[in-house]
C-alpha cells in the first residue's frame, strides 16, 4: 500500500511539473514574440547640432518615392528608401594681392551624408548629418515593417533532484555573464543556499 501511495504521489508530482513546464513554455513563447515596428507619418525634426531627424512617409502614400535609386543585388529585400538633400555652404575664392577680379565662388566639393538608423521603442528613425553642409530636407519611406527583439534578462523556476529534494532558483543575465541564486530543501526545516555564476554564448 505504501509503495502504491508513493507511486501515485510521484505521478501527481510529474503531472504538476509537466503542467508548470508547459505553462512556462507557452508564456515564454507568447512574451517573446517580436514587436512589429510601428510605421506612421512623422515630421522632420531639426536638432541643435545641425542634424535632422528625417520625416517619415509610409510607402502606401509615397509610391513615387518608394522606388530605389540604386541597383539592388539579386535576392536582396529593400526595407527602406532614404534620401537627403544637402545645401552646400558657400565657399568664396579670395583674389590674390593686386588682382582686379572680384571674389568668385569655388566649385563645391562632393557632399558626404551620414545616416544613422535609430530605434525608439517600437519604431525606427533615421538621423542624417553631414560635415560638409546643413541637412535641409529628407524623407524616410519604410517599405517593410521590421521586428524588434524583446530582452528577457530574468529567469526563475523550480528544480528537483534525484534525491527528491525540491528547490527554487532565480537568475539574471548581465551581458555575457549570468548570475543566480538557488534554495534547496534538504530536510524538513533545512534549506541549502547556492550561488550561480555562468557565461552566455
């Protein structure tokens, strides 16, 4: 009778453990689904350093601007078509001493445009700047909504040993380092504490 009772208890414990594991798995799958990027019109924003957060125009409302101006490699997917218009700074050529000609503007050198794609919450934006001039206009046309990964640095759960000792643990990822703590009940009224330290790869 005692053996049968023990077996029933083990079956119940296994069922409960399986239910907890399944619930944790389903919860993890649901909470780790990537967030779909929010694409909506936005106005340009000038910044104090002369850079410009480009305005956004969804591809559906900007079909003419959604065409790439470059050759696209075979098999590649275009996510965004980005353009920036640069107004070069005036550069005057000063005549040498004794020359009668008036100052003339020199030929403008090529203008370099620096673009940075940034992520703000569930939205990506483009910041444009140039060391050769002022960014006066630009357009960001998202062609395909991307996904933004969700970080889950914390972990907690139950443990069970071959000697039938239950325990609980909690862990935290700090970059590539994982730290944690675990409490194991060895005997009635006796709890053993453990500290965990690991490496993520």
